[in-house]
């Protein structure tokens, strides 16, 4: 009986230790808040040739907050990239 009790207690300690390690780590922190979308688009108005563009959306943090709390100010940039990104 004492051998079974020791195994049971050891098992509980192992489960508690693993649970403690897992729960001690917080959620992963993103290194970038930018959103990048790759899409086929025209390089400029009046152009008939489509190119692969990267559209980068970056939140503006050091500005006054808008009156509507569900909205966030962003800056949007786009540039032409290699067509392999749009496949």
C-alpha cells in the first residue's frame, strides 16, 4: 500500500509542477502591431497593369483618441512587392 501511495503522491506533484509551469507563462506578446495584406492591385490611377502590393496598416498611438472608442486611428502605406507574395 505504501508503494501505491508514494506513486500517487509523486504523480500529483508532477502534475502540479507541470501545471504551475504552464500557468506561470503569460500570453505571447506580439512584436509588431502592423497588419500586412498582400493583394493584386493597380499601381496608380489610369494604369492597366496589375501588380502585387503590400498594404501595411499601422495604428497611431501617440494621438488623441477618437470620440468613438470602437475606432482607432491608423496610417496606411502600400508598396509594390514580388508577385510570389500574392499567390
